[in-house]
């Protein structure tokens, strides 16, 4: 089946939104969830000598943020190519 | 060589390096000046973004604040890093695809409106100037303590250096000096942190060190020991919070969304070659930032424990040398309330009013005498939290070259941020105000000249703020984030993710967000500061966190008004379709 460029672009945009919504859920859970809302409850557990909630608030969430951006950049590169909208040729 | 000589040497060498880079990377076109030619490698841009982002506040003050507030300090750690996720997902790639020079450029084009562009310029200038004044002050503090020149001379030297590379090199000069400044500042931050971590816990990784056992045989970890020591002295436990959950939530959100809306950070993503590089570059930026931001809480806990150990119950006559050095700068003071010659440290303000005012004579033990009234509290020691990072190497007894390094790092942090801010101010004036609004007929050469003049003027105004700081600056800096979150962030986000968002919606949203947030802050900080406590706040949200509510208001109004008024024109809907697709980013820049 042939799709018009505009349908293709709409599907690409939906794929992007779906990926970034999933990653934003993780972003919210580690920072606002573990680091703020659940911090006191998590503090009963311990990790590397830290109370777990405290660790999320001052260390863990930041590591997850870094990972999230690289996962997004990597997955998006694949999605870009899949829909033929990648900027590969721009690099040449 | 003495510590003093080493400090001159390190700071002097770093300045020579920055100026050398500035001469090597002069800007020859407006594109060089505004976006460094648009061909910066994502790792290089990430490093420059990190230096741009980490200001004197991150380098000097953040660990100090965390040191004194413990877990509540997490708002800064989460807020100032989590924003990069939003930036990478929601803004940076699309703004890069849009591919012009400034943030008001995007708002002006997307909302097909000169008024929207001007509102964006006003938000940008307000946010950036409050910020830059704090940087110049930071340079002044470092100079006055480490090079023993007065604050004004320090500010003038700092201005001269920024002038050199911001005016000559524009974004191109700034990008490459920021890379050098990042290297200087991160080295200067990590070396003492690693030393202290080894000294206290035998663990060379500070990020793990503050959860490890203290090597004094007590069998307690650093945080456990800190909790118990602080509880003994009448403080609350370090690892427990005292702010309400809703307030911590609101402040963190305001800082995160504010970060994503800050023009001097956003504009860095206009400098990379294409869209996928913009995504990656945000990741690299956060890696470079996270190195410092995950070390800061470790430094904070080490420093607090060290401080209590060194100061509490120590006779003043036996106090280490650094105590006297910092007393000379007015950032530490001791008032012998019980006349025993021994310093007692505890919870509560030591002095009334809180900040020391010295009467000019020295007392029985050699301490500087104070005009302040003693308070009821048994605490006799005033400590300004800004010194925790700067004095940390001295408190831990590290060698002179480490102390000199920290001085060079503090200056690098302040200068790199100041330069980035000055650039967005000058380009919004020369590009958005002059070229796009008032004098559309000027040639590129003339625009470049105006950009340089605007940068020079901005440096001078920033310097004046540094020398004669208006009393409100220190308080306002933290609010720049709330204002950015409540004004620019929603307009940018809707501009990309909603084709229905139109100029009526964007302008009313920005104005309502800005006015609401600004009024709330002004009311509690300037109009009725005596009411500034949780029971008077809206839903228990402090002025620091109110930007989050301002942002929600902005979104609600922008969406509602957009629905009730005409759709944006076809050309704008096509623009939105175009920026959502990565391909063709290079072509878009060469318009």
C-alpha cells in the first residue's frame, strides 16, 4: 500500500509521541515519584549504605535522566530511518 | 610557592588561555556570532552547555546550601538536571530544525506576531539580567578572598576578560572558551572532592563515599554519623526533609521546567549540525553536568561533618588558620556568648541580625568583635553557606595548589555563564529588536556591529550590577526559573506540539503566567515579607515553587484562548509540520 508523505509524517509523529510519553513516565516516577512523593517510604530500604529514597533524590534520579536521553536519541535515530525522515544525508 | 602565588598563577594562566582562544576564534558573520556557524560537534556543544549552565551558584553555592538543608536540597539536584530530559525530548530537536538564531525568533515566527516576539524579548532580558548580575558578584567574591583585591577590582578584571571573548568572538568565541572553562571547573571541583572522600572514608569515588563507612572506627556511614552529630547539636537529621511534600514538588517542577525554558541554554542547541545531534548533545550536556551534580551532595555531607568536627568545642585560640582567613572576608564570625574562649556550634541563628557586622576591634582571643546582639541560642558561630565549597579544601587541610585550583574553577564557572547570558541578551537586541522589528533594512555587517555594541553594553551593565548589587538581586536569581517556566516554556512547547495554538493564545498565556508568578513573588518578598510563611501561601506553595502554578495557568489560558479564536494561518501549520521532521535541517539553516 502506498502512503502519501503526509500520512507517513503523521505516523512518524505518533511513533515519536508514544516513545517520549513512555520515557516521560519513567522520568516522572524516578524524580517526583521516588525522590519526592515516596521518599519517606523508600527510606526504610537501603542501598550502598544510603537510605533508598534519599539516594534517589540526590543520586539515582540523575543517573536515570542521563540514561533516558541517550535511550531517546538512540531509539529516535532508528525511528527516523524507518520512516525515511532521518537527517543522515545532512551529515555528509 | 605560597598558596597566594599559586592562585595568581592558576587564575592568570586560565585567563591567558581564554583570551588566546578568543583571538583564535573571532566571529566573521552574524551566523558565527549568534550560533557559532552552526557546525559545533555534539560533544563539544554538550561540554560548552555544561559550562554555560553551571554558574557560580552551582559551583560555589549549591553544595553549601545542601550542606545546611540536607535532604531538602534535593530540589536543586533534581530540578537543575531533570530539565535536560524535557529539553532533549520536547524542545531542543525542534528548535534546531527551526534553525534560526534566537528564542524570540521562534516565538515571533511561530506565532506570526511582532507582539509575541517583543513579549519573548522582555521575558528573556528580565530572566537573563537577574542571572548575570549574580555571576559578576561570584567573580568578585572569589577575587576578594583568594587574590585579596577588592570586589570591584575583581568585577572589573572579570568584565575585561568576558569583554574580550564575547565581543570579539560571539557564540563562536564563547563556545570554545566554555569548553576550556568546563575542563578547569570540573577538575577544580573533583580534585578536592576525591581527596576528602579518601581522607574520610578511604573510598576514592565521592558518589559512593558519602554512603560508605567513616574511617574513624565508629562503624557508621558518613550520612549516619552526620545524622547523629546534627541531632546531638539540636539540628534536624540530615537525611530527613522539613519542607512539605507539595512545596518540594512545586519547587522541583519550577526549576525543571524553568531550565527547559532558559534562553541561554536553548540557544546552545542552535549551534549543532542537525536534529539528531541536538538530541545527543543534550545527553552529553547532562553527562558533563551530572559529574558535578552527583558529586555536590557528597561534598555537602563531607563538608558539614568536617565543619562540625573542626569548629564545635574548639578553643578559638586553637582554631585552624582558615577560620581567621574567612573571618576577614566577613563570611564567618564568632561571638563568645559564655566567655569561655571555646566555640560552641549548634542550631539556631548565632547573631541578631543574622549577618555579622564587625565593630573593627579584636577581642580577648583575637576574634573580630561584632556589633550584633547575641541571640538566645547557644550557637556562637555564624557561617555563610557560600564558603562551604571554597573553604572545603582548607577545612580538610589539603595542599595549597588544590586551594588555588578551586579559585580558578570558581572564576571559570562564573565567567562561562556570564558570557552565555550576555550573548543571548545582545543577540535578542541586535537581531530581534533591531533587525526584525525596528531597523529591518540594516545589512549583515551592520547587524554584526550592533550585536558587538549590544554585547559590550550588556557587559558594562552586568559589571555595574556586580559592583553595586541592588539588594534584591540575590533573592531574585532563584525566581528567574519560575518566571521562565511560567512564561517561555508553555509558549515553546505548544508551538511545537499543538498546531492549533495561535498568537492570541500564546500572548495571553505568556502575559498571565508572567504577571501571576511575578506578582506572587513580589507580594511575599517585597510587599508583605512578614506574611512569607506556609500558612499564608497558596496551597502551601512557596514563592520559589509558584512558577509551577504559573505554568499551569499559562497552559490552560493559551489552550482555551486558542480554541476560541481563529486557527493559525496555513503557512504556520506547514512550519509546524516541517519542524517535526528531522530531515533537511542543514537546508533550513541556509535560508
